[in-house]
C-alpha cells in the first residue's frame, strides 16, 4: 500500500458520527474509518468495489419502495 491515496468521506456521514473513508488507487479501492487511512484498511479490487456499490444501490432502491 505504497500508492498515494486521496481519502474521501462518505456522503452519508453526519456531523460527529462514525464515518467511512474511501480512496481509489491504481490497484483498487481502500476503505477505512480514518481520513488518513490509519488503522485497519480493507482493500478490494475495482471489480469487487463496483459489485459492492451495485448491491448497495439495489438494496437502497428496494428499501425505499416499502410502504
């Protein structure tokens, strides 16, 4: 993990709550709980990240249809 990363805060993070930070690099995507990537980091390849985002969006759309 020596690649330079630019961490982005989740758009679903509210002020003062635990947040998730994501950084995209040439070898895949990293997910962490700190903006500097310190502590545990989950690393996935681009295909796995795209599948995850697709699944989250599908679940979000399904939950918004419930009465």
